[in-house]
C-alpha cells in the first residue's frame, strides 16, 4: 500500500512538472482558464524552419466574453496613461478613458494563417473603447487556412497597433503558413505596402530559436522607409529570431503593478520575457554605446512595454475567444511599441541605418528620466534589471513620445 502511494506521488509530481513547463509562471486573476496555445510552443527542429507565436491568453465566462462592454483589464487608454502618451489620470486606472489620438501613414502586422473575423474583431474593439472607424486592410499572401492558433495573435496585433495609433492605416498581412519561407514572403509584401503608404512600421509578434543561417534572413527586414519590430519571446532570458536581428527593434516585456485600490504604482520586468546576447548576430554599431555590456554580439531587447499574463490586456476575438479575452506575452509589446513609435511621427528611413530608429533610441539612451522609464526591478529569470541598459528590458519603457 505504501509503495502504491509512493508511486502515485512520484507520478503526480512528474505530471506537475510536465504541466508547469507549458504554463505561465503566474496565473492571471479573474480568468476562468489560462491557455498557452499550441501555436506558442517551440519544438526541437523548428529553428530555421517555422515560427511560433509569443502569446498566452485568458478565457472568461461566457457572460463576460459575450458582453457588449469589455471586461476590466489593461487597454490602450490605461497604457497611454502609464506611458504619458495622454494627459495622465490620477492612478492611471484600468478604467481610464483618455485614448491616444495620433498615428499616420501605416502599420503592417505580419502573421501566419487566417483570422476570418479580423475586420469585425477590430471594429468591435474600436467601438467598445470609443474610437472611430479603423482604416483597415487585410492582405493574404497565398491561401492561408483559418485559425491554427494564430487568430488570437492576429486580433491582438491589429487591435493594439490601432489602439496606439488610431489614425494610421492598419494592414494585416497573412502568410500562407508559419514556415520561414511563407513569413518571409509576407514580410516582403508588408514592406511593399508600407513603402507605398509613404513609410511606417512592421510588427512581428512571432519568432523561433536562433539558427546558423539567420543572417541570410536579415535582408527581409531592411526595406527603405520601414522600421521593423519583433517580440523578444516568452522564454525568460532566452533569445529568438527575428528579435535578434540587428535590423529590427527587439520588443521586450514588463509587468504592470497596481496597489489594492487598482492604481498604477510601477513596472517591473516580466519574468518570462526573452532577452540576452545573440549567439549568431554581431553587435550592430548603434549598440557600441553599450559594448561593455553586450560584448561582440547583438544584445536584446532594445526597449519594452507591458507583456505579462498577470497584467494582461483585453482584446476582442470571435473565432477562438468567442468574444472578449485577456492576452499576455511579448506578442503584446511588439504591436504596442510599433503603434507608439508610429504616433510619435518621426518616420525614420530604417531601423538600423545611420540616423535610423535604433540609432536615435540608443543616442537617447542616457536620457532615461526624460524619454524612458528605466526599469530597475525584477528579472527575466536570467538577467536582472538594473539602472541603465540591460538584457532584462533594454532601454526601458516609453515615457511620452519624445525620443521615439
């Protein structure tokens, strides 16, 4: 009998460890179920072949999901308050109502497979939060099948790029699949669309482990008049591609911390956010200012924003969520930061060329108090946050549109 109990205990512990490996480190409150979708799981052999999303989503009860009003959670107005993009409301509550109003030219969100409800998802989101009608276009590169776990990603991407820059033309560019070849083709199409719009930002919330041939892929992130963004990943302290490319802005993740009254108090590192030195890409010249930290290789992330599954953002997605759901992961930070940079209105001619977006960001990296919130608490499970640039949150998070 004792032997049977012992064996059951060992088996239970093993199951717990297996489960824990695929679940977030902290469970969001008020959600009925936390889901790490199959699309977000990196598998051996994927690097250099196919990409995964960087997303965790929280499902609500049917009555909450189907309500005409969004549930309480972080949203474009609360983020705009925290990042001083609008006149701050005391405490920057989740119920903040002052929306960002900027944006111009275009933002392209590059994803795989098809969300058949993308346009109506965005329209519902915009109406519920008090925006006007989005200027939105979906472009398919090939004939992508529906869902595959990427539809929630697509709703998130378009809604938070739009939410931060509502006057920009939002393009959703759907790759035929999540293969590298198909995503490269979609990236090239996004570049073409942005160039035709006079310039803009391309956001990539997907990624894969680094691989020996990744430098050959960098050419897809070098279009003139386009600034590229990519999520730093959801494996704490690890590096993924294309976040590691010196031709993209690597978007890291933070956790928003609030007091018992719901008031914003601070940001800390998100423990599951990716970041660290690339094993493949050499240090770009714009990181010479931090060469004592990064050494000879590209350091990630560049800067960060909300990405935690605990301080999740609210999105609308009909295909999988059947309405409102909460989302975490650095898939949040890439479109959010792309939207903020778009609304800043600078429209640099590239990410990495001299005087491009990255050069400006790092030239202003010493102006932490003026242009950036320097995140000095927490870690991404491998690298601790501290004063100045680090592998945890990079420069930090936005403070106003200055220096962006």
